[in-house]
C-alpha cells in the first residue's frame, strides 16, 4: 500500500435511489464513523457520489490500513481505495508531479512491477485536460521518470488511477467491499441463531439488505454444554463486525424441551419444537421491535425444512419469516461462511438444541392438523411466556 493520506469509498445501489437517497447516504456514513471510531479520528463525508474518509491526525493516518479493512465490512460500499490527494485545487503541474511521485512510491513497495497503464476520470470539468489527455500526459511523465517501466494497456502489473475532483487523487487499488444496503435502512429482524453453518450466513445476508439484526439462541444445558453457548456468542460477535451492535438473547430451553419430550409424539418432535421456538422468537421480536424472523433454512436439507414442515412452522407466527438460503445449496453456503469468517467456528463439535432428543424417523411431510394434534397436551401460552422470560441478553459490538 502506498503512503495514502485518505480513503476513497464507492457506493453501489444507493446511487440508484431517488428522493430518499440522502437517507441511505446518511445511514451509510453513520455506520462508517461507528466502525472507524475504535481505530482513529476520521472525517467522513459524501461528495460527488463518493464517500471520503480523511484522517484528522497523524496517528489516524498511520492506521489507514486498519481503517480500510473496517470500511470494507460496511454494507452499502462496493469498493474502497487507499488514495493520495494533493489536498488543494487541481492544476496540471500538480497532476504530473503527483503521478510521478505516486508511481515511484509504488515501485519502492513493488519492485517487481514492470508494466502499467493510466485510467483517468475528470469529475471537475473546469480542469483544462480531458480524460484521454490526462492519461497520455501522466503516462508520458511516468515513463520519463521511470525508464524501466513499460505501458501495457491489456494486462499491466498495476494501474495508476487518477481522479480530478476538488483535488487530484491517485490510487492503484480498488478493494472490494461488502456491497448491499446500509444497516438500519430496512427495519429490524430477529435471527434464530444456532451453532451451525447456515444461520450466521442467513443473518449476514439479511444484514446486507440493510436489516438491523438481533438474534435468539435456544440453550438446553446440561444437554448442550456452555461451550456450545460460547460458540454461538462467538458467531454473534463475528456477525457484529458486519452488523454493528447486536443483541443476542439466550433462551433457557431445557425445561421446555423436556416438557415437549414428555407430551409430543416422537415423530412430531422436530416440527413441534420448531413451532414452539417460533412462538418464543416472535414474542422476543415484538418485545424488541423486530418486524420479521430470520432463519437459515434451506428447502429439503433436513426433516424440518420440507415444504410441509415449513408451512406448519409458519402457521404459528404473524411475522414474516425471511429465509435467504431457501434455494441455496450447502456448498454455496459454506463458501460464503468461509468468506465472512464464521465457518471455522460453526464446525466446532458442540451440539445445539435441535440435535438433542432428535427422532430417529421424524415426520417429513406433516400436515397442519397433525401439528395441532401433536400439541394438544401442551400449554403453549405458558411455554411461550416461560421462554420469553427465561432469557439472558448479551450486547455485542
């Protein structure tokens, strides 16, 4: 990375918004400021369809590499670039001198580079040279100052990007960011978070659409160990790196699950347990202002994820249930889990409550009438109140 003195960030689909675009931009900048606060002191503002992130002191400038990684995890940004700015109005002399200085700095850090090309954008139309002229002039100046370099417009070792805006910007990297929409722009959802691979990915995907996330985990100590709970807390902590502040609600589910075991036919245990979980999750969702439930279900993956079983579980909640993985195969989900950093934690060998007391032959195509009949001996209102009340909440940032 060259000696950058600012970060240039690019928005994605926010730029397609209409009259409400400003609201999305403000949420985005608020999230960026929050993510950067532990790293340093930065000025974050929007200008000419770019987000500018400028360090306010030397210590923050030294921390630009860490700030870049934090910015890349912000939903709403498609890419970021460590950039060098002249920090003054653009003129042709500064342009050529800045281009040469930037390339020399780049070559000190990348001595193997032999070829380059120049790409230019003239955002400030008052600048006297058009974009092709900027490319030609900068290329000529760089070749004169660095005779070992050659131009290769097809497969260069690096690209010198030049932007003429309020000042002149030079950069050589466009690092991909999280894309999507800013957190908080699409209301709030309650994620049913297990210790598995799928549910953290589902939470990430809904957060990428701007949804603020809270999570609920059903813990059945001593049938599931405290290490299982710690595993889920770790997953929630990782999600908070993308989602920002996240509240994890841990439900003491042991007595409820034992009651289900006593009262529910074995082949209907999985479906009824899911229905009870949905009732408790809905109670917590309404208590904490969530407008939807989120699960990591994928159609046909296990007995509780057939179309018939999903109909049975959805019947007990009045909230919409978002299933972003419903048509996704396991390999695709695993790839995304690896990319967002949850996979290695998810595969730790600690059981979750969904695998405790599981039936050997669960009913895979239950009907609503069968589900209602299987719950006939349960005091569902009391079980729901118990689950909502016996909850421990963790605040993760």
